[in-house]
C-alpha cells in the first residue's frame, strides 16, 4: 500500500479519522484503519484500530509529557511494542511546521510544510483579530524526507473537508508509523 486516503470527521467530543487503501484508480478503497482522538485531552493518547468496531488495535501513539510544546510521541504496535517516535520541532515550527520521525534501524525522517508562503499566511491569518476564529479552510502539504530521499507525503486534497492523500515513497517505512504521523499532522498541527 503506497497510497492511502485519510478522511477526518469532526464531532463534538472527538476527531474521527478513517484511513482507506487506494482502490487503484486514485479513490478510497477498503477501510484499513479507524481513529478517534479525544479533544482537549490532558495527555494526548490516540489509538488506531483496524476498523470502526474498535475490536483490534493496529497501533497508537502517546505523548511523553503532559504539557510540553516540543513533546515527543511514542508510536506502538497493537501489542504495545515501540515501533516509532515523532516530535514537532517547536523552534522551526514558528515559521514552517516541522516534524521529526524516527523508526528503529532507520535515520530520522524530517517533515516540513511544502509551501513556505502557505505556512507564513496561516500564521498571519491567526493574528487578524476579527477573523481569528473564522474557519478559513487552509490546504497544506507535508513532505517527509531522509536526507534527500523522499519517505512519504501528506497532502490535504479538499478545501472544506479534511481529506488527505498519503503517498509512501520508502518501501521500508512502517505503514502504521506513517498513519500515526499523518493523524498527528492534522490533529496536533495547532499545538
């Protein structure tokens, strides 16, 4: 699975994500993961299930600290074994959101917003007092690389709804870690 589709549905108490395999024609196919992220959780913990029945855990991630702007998140498999780690680079994210993703046995992958202009515009938009809370739908895209080698991309495809295309370029990257990072790019972006 080198192409995944992620759709977010916002409800009153949770952000809900559905991740689909690509059907081969560029559209969402079979559901492969289901996530519910509680809003305003004191210590972020997200469980990724294989489907909406929430009977089988695929993976999950949990913040290492309760409150820390540069906190890291451990990614574990369904048995609780560590399979990765990611963190937001707070200093670099002041201008252009930047994430670092680690997997055992692999160099760190760094993900940044593709467009510096969009990154700056999103930040300026939040400082305009009379439209601060206006839900302006901003499209953004993240490219994760190791050195100059592409690992995966997370591209927001729609203006009004949060639909993402995840393209995996590194055949060895753990898809569960990619799904966890893609959820985090959306769910934790404002933090």
